[in-house]
């Protein structure tokens, strides 16, 4: 999926509607900006809740790695 948006005065931008819907972003959610070479990577930064802790425990393994996977949406919260 690809979308475009402009950077306005004050360096503000809007996350396109189809991307917000696809990743479930809501008003007040945080996003994380990363640089990888010449690319800008924007990821949702999710707060950890009790469901996340249960998911970490049920998946086993490294809790820190599991928490980061949940935050970027790569690990199911169940």
C-alpha cells in the first residue's frame, strides 16, 4: 500500500485515512519515526496493556523481543 501526504507549514503532516484504518491508528496514538538508509519508516507505537502481557507469557521466549513485536504489530495480542 502506498499513499502520499504533504508537509505543511510547521512541518505537520497527515497520516492518510487508508493507512490509519489498515493499522488501526486513532487520535492520540503515537507513531515512531525511523531512518533506514534513504527511507523513512513510520511505525505505530502502542502502549502495553494486560492483553500484551498475557500474549508475551503465552508465546514464551524473550519478553523484551515479544513486547517490541507487539508494539509494532508483528505479534498477535492473543
